[in-house]
C-alpha cells in the first residue's frame, strides 16, 4: 500500500488561458454570422444585437452591485450571452423583447445559481425558450425586408420542408433565406466554428457527433434522401447550436465518453423534435434538455480511478 502514488488535489494541468481571452475568441468567432445577419436583414438586426448585449452586461453589473458581489462584467461572459441570444432572435422583433430576454438569461439562469460556472443550462438558450413561450407570435415571425437579395419570405426553410416543399441548398449555405439573425449563413457559421477549433477554444468532437447524429437520424427517418438530409443539416440553428452552444464549458460533459454520449443525445433529441414535434426547429430545446442530463451522463461515464479505488 505504501507504493501507491499520492498526488496533490486538482487542477493538475495549468494553462495561461483566461476567461476573458476565451470569451473574446467566442465573440470574434460570432462576428461573421452577426455581420452577415445585419447585412441580410438590416438595421433592426443590429439594434437587437446591441440591446441584448447591453441588457446582459447591465443586468450582471446591477445584480452583482446590489448583492455586494465582485463585478465580473470584464470577463466577457455576459457579452457572449448577449450575442448568442441576439443571434437567436428574429430580425424584426421589437427590441424590448430581446432586452427582457437578456435580463432573464443573466439574473434568473446565471446569477441566481451562483454566476459563471454554476448555471445548469445555457443562459442564452434558456432565455430564448422563455421568450418563445411568452411571446410566441413575435418569436415565430421571420418576415423581414430584403437587403442584398431579391426577396425574403416569412416561412423558414425547415417550415417549408415540414410542409412538403423544397429548398435550395446553395441558398442555405450562402444565407439567402429567412430565419434568426445568426443562423442563416452556414458559411459564416463554419468560419467562426473553424476559428474556435484552430484557437483550441472548443474541440470538434461534440459538434461533429451532434451534426452526424442528426444526419443519420434524418437520413433514416426522412426517406433515405441525401439532398433532404443535407438541407436539414444546413437549415435552422443546427450548425450555430453545434459550434457555439452545445460546446459551452459549463453545461457540457468533461469526460471523453460523456462528450460522445452528449453529442448523440443532442442529435436524437433534435431529430425527434424536427420530425414529430410541434415546431420544425428543435435545437434550442434539445440543447437545454441535454444540459439537464449532463450530471447523469458524467456520473455514468466517469473513468475508473487508477490506484486505491481502481476496482
């Protein structure tokens, strides 16, 4: 027994990365999608982005000031929450609604559970689901003035496909479609996702498993149609959610096997919601439901310890 290795308490691996640096990289990665959204939809999209960012930062500052807690707005996490929430908003939504969503995300989901690192689900997505339930007519109105393209209809590609219609894959890649501010251009989102991977902010494991599971599910239950499957992957918020929300450090598993299970669960939930749910989009609900399962996933995928309790 005296030959067992004894080590100090964790963490054992140290890094020069800081929360502020990581959050700055995430903001930079979202800029292509945000810029395209503003170009595509116009000034109100920019106002929505500003409103949610200001709302999240102010909410965090006021709450922490009132509770006599350290002020943490300089770490950039509130800004990231604001941007993610904004990019999940319809472009013509009244600005006060996403502003309210920012307050909900920061105070109800983040701060009341202890602040950064303590929230049990993604604050921006929780706020989006809150707004979907509270202001359904506004949150499902994707009609916007055409800027840079010939026309923008009010029906999203997923809704069109749900009703038996077809969409153009090229338009999905470029972003010549209606949708939320940040989800329309797959190319812009992939640029941001690749940036995060190159900067080693995220691992490609969860996004690839998530998207791959949705692809297999859609191919099998969608009539073994490759074109339809590709359109389902590129439409809606799947790419955005896979790279920018499912990879959230706090609400995703840290165990290697757990990340694999998490990606598969995300894909299955999304596939079920898209195929048979009331709404053609299911990414937001899939991610927050999977967030709730993370403690259980980590418990059952925890690697066996080497040493005294190895058995």
